[in-house]
């Protein structure tokens, strides 16, 4: 019997010779002694090792938080494969190929390294794959991954973005990057492609603007119970083994180690004061129903952030950074005000970009987005980087005063205490019930003196104590 090719379904291997003459079925055996089969060819498709590309920011390792696929699943290009978390942000990894998942290299909470395989994908051999995708190659350096010389300047983009641009015949020099340091993101490529082809991309989610209801139609908010809440421990079983346990420092906790080690090299000084928020509390109660109609949850934080931005316009030294050699001060044009958030992953500080041109409602909408992503552990690198000034609201948990630590390369930070109802005297000497909040500031004493910090705090305080005065300086 003349056979051109015999396929073994279990081993997927070929006979080396072009023709094999078999006169007895016993002569044709799948044995190691006869060595009739080899493994260098693939019958159904090529197995490609999909490696973890450089995701920027000097990240070399990540923690695998969730898999969106399992072995045997079919995937297409740009389908989500997994979510990973570095010490800076959470990132969703998408597929570069159409094919079938044959092997997953990591379990949940395993550490994955840049340049190492994440999954093995079987693709259609007839479609062909670039040889570098099949053959193992050492990972390129960060500079090779992210920089490309074009017309005398460097264009920053990750390998996945470069591949997307190459597949669509797009020159990176023609795309405007919206990431940090003008880095070109995947969204920039898709937006550029949409403009060229006329494709309609789904709009970014924004709150629908609905005209406010008339007073007669407005539904009064249900009164809240103002009684003091007693802290209740979490309802979970605490396992006590009696043995010490050692765990590696990973994720956001690892970022905190680096950041705070650098922060404590800064000579801090503190300044504290109390703010009377009675008028602001009343104003917020009036505006909350209007904000809810527009789909926005309005807290006190947007007012604190906007007042800080108005103060930074008068005292730009607080929105600056100092170089490592303490020779140059850079005054930042944008007010990217960070908000410290307590999440299950640890302390994170996303920031609201360009507060100086945002309304209070814009800030509230952005805070809602950041809080939702922070709770889900899905904040991106762009949300967590680029901050110029920070506010930390410890009052949501408890406490009045704090000693906040500056977040480098910033030069100032404020910690806000809880709002308390306390007795105070008015101008006539009469006792009244006041809404009091304490604030604690920390500043870099190398470039900021106490008088500057006090004047800024007094201006910020005046905006909050008389919120109508902010209207005079809003742009």
C-alpha cells in the first residue's frame, strides 16, 4: 500500500519519507524503535506562544488577577484574554491572533514576567504567522519596545499598538498620542482609523443631560438617620493557625513601598486648621437632586477639589515639582488633583485631570468613574499617573487630624477629617450649631514655607465657607 502521508490524531506527526510501502500491517507500528515519526511539523495548525508584551512604565512583572478564557476556547484578535495587575495599575491583555487556546501558563495570583508566554494559541497554518511569533526570541529592551525614531523625535507606543498600526497601514507619526508623555494608545489608533474610514465608534459613556424638574415635580429626598453609627467588624470567619505566614509584597502594596521610601526623603512640615462648612452642607443638599437627575452622585469632594484648584491658581508653587538635584522647580500647567482611595487592593491615588477647566459637576462625574473602576480594581495607568496635587479624605473612615505623606514628585498634600456638628459662636456672640471639618496639610519645606501654605489654606477655606464666592473666580 503506497501512502503519501499518515496522520496520527493523538500525536499529530508525519512520516518522514515521501512514500512508505507496507506489506504487512505489523510492519507499521507507532514504536520508538522504528522512529518513523518526527515532531517538527504540525498537521492542523501552528502553536504560537503569546507572550506578555512590555506594558510600559518600567514594569517587568505583573500578577494575573483573572482569566477570561480557558483551554479549548476559540479567540479572535483583540478579544480579552486576562487581566493583570502591576504595582501601578490593572491592565487587560487582548489576543493578537485568531485561534484556539491550547495551554494557559499561569494560575490566578501567579507572577507573570514580561517577555514570557502567557498562553499557547493554535492558529490556522494556512493563514501564516510571522516567524518571530513561532520561534522563541529573547525579549527586547524597554527602549526597543516603546520608542521609534520618526522625523527626529521619538514616538512612544507599546508593541501591541505598533502591530495594530502596522496591520492597518497607519504611520505612527501621523497619530496624536493622548497617553503620558504623548504615548500613543490603542484608542488613538482606533480613533484615527475611524476618521480615515468613516467608521462609527461607540461613544464614550457620558451622563445624559436632562433638564431639571420643576419644584412641584421634584421628589423630596428621604431623610437620613443622623445617629452615630457604631463600627461593626466584618462578618467573616477568622482562621487562626498559630503559625507565622510569609507572603511576597506585590501589586499596589509594592508600589507603596517604593513611593513612601522616596517620600520620606522629603523634609515635611505640617499645618492644620478647621473649616466651617454649614453653608456648603446646605448648598450640597440643594444641588444633590439636580445632580442625580443627570446621573451624577454629588459628594463634598468635588467642592474641595475645585476650591483647591482655584487656590493653586493663586499659589502655583504648590502645584509644582522639584528635580532630584534640587536645582529646578517645574510649575505644572494642569491641575491633576489626586484623590486617595481605600480599596481591597490597598491605597491607590487616581487623579482628576485638568481640574482648572472643569466644573464641579464635571469633577463629580469623573470621581464617580474613578471610584467605580477603583472598587473593581480596573484603574488604568493613565488614571494613576500624572498627578500634581493630592487630597486624602480620611473622614470617610473616621478621624479629624492626620499627618499626610507627600506623594513624589508632588510638593503638597491635604488630609480632610470627618464633618462634625459642634457648637461655635457667631459674630453676635451667640452659640449656634456648626458643621466643622478639620484639614491637615503637609508641604515640601525645601521650596514651600509655612506662610505660603497658611495663605493657600485660608483661601481654600474661604471658598468652602462661602461657596458662592467661588462663582467670581470660576472660568
